[in-house]
C-alpha cells in the first residue's frame, strides 16, 4: 500500500516546480565596451558565428570586455542593441539613423550575424535615396552591387560631377571613371547609363571581389 504521507508531500512540492519556457527564458550577460557596461540578453550574441568569446561567465564586476578583442565602440554596440532589443512599442526602426545602421552592418560583418545583416541591408536601402556617394561607399564596403551601381548611375546623370570632397571619398579611380562616362553621356543622343556603368565597372562588380578590391583603393 503506497505511503499516503509521501504522496501528499510530493504533491505539495510539485506546486513549486516550474519549467523554463522553451523560447522566452533569456539569459543575461554583462558586456563592457569602452567605459560603459551593458546588461543585455545574450541570445543574439550567442548566435554570432565569429564573436569567439565565452558568454557564460560575467557579472557587473567582471563584465565581458568586447573592445579587448574586437574593433567596437560604445556607440556601435548601442546601435546594435537598439535594433535587436527595442524598448518602445510599436517598434520604430525608422528612427535608427544611417550612421547607426552603418555601425550595425560593421558588427554584423565582424561577428557573422547574417540574419540581422540581411534585415539591415533592406532597412538601409531607402535611406540611401539621393545619397549617391554613400551608395557607392557602402556598396563597396559591404559588397552590395546594386547600391554601388545606382550610386555611379546617379553621379553620371547628375547635373554636376563629383566635387573634390566627393572625389576624395570615392577614390581617384572611381571618380575618373565617373567623369569618363559623363563625357560619353554628353556626346551622344541615346545613352544607357545602367549598361554603361555595368560595362565600365565590370571588373569591380564581381560578386566575390567587390568589397575586397574597393576597400584597398
């Protein structure tokens, strides 16, 4: 015959036993970047392919110092946290500035946060309207061929070519090619700017070499 006292005790204890939720049981981690300590869920950082840091042991007194091994600033990290851990409802990603998106893309590339990177690329695209130099620079930095091509097309078709400041940002080689295409556009009736840019920059638009080649100019 079962011990009724044991059964009663077991039933009493079972009231206090809880299971962790399969999704929303997010472990925190203390992160130090420059002189600032962050306390954030480690969920997204733990999924980073190239972070290469043990996130399991940290406290406010002994935070994980990201800046020791990675080129990251306080503002860079805050921008990423602003995206993945928004504090306001409804979420207003349109309030994230282009500078913050650039920081997010930098960290996504550095740490291998591919899903976040894809979302950032989609979010940055409309912010580049009427910013041809930014399109080219970010296109070459992050291997986005369409940004690069559209920026070149914009400068070829603009009333004025790149000025000195823009030329310094773009590199001499890109600036010269832009002016060569502008001369062609002004000297003939029918001119397909997209095709001309694709032909002129064909060597730079190789999918596997865009970022690598253009960063070294």
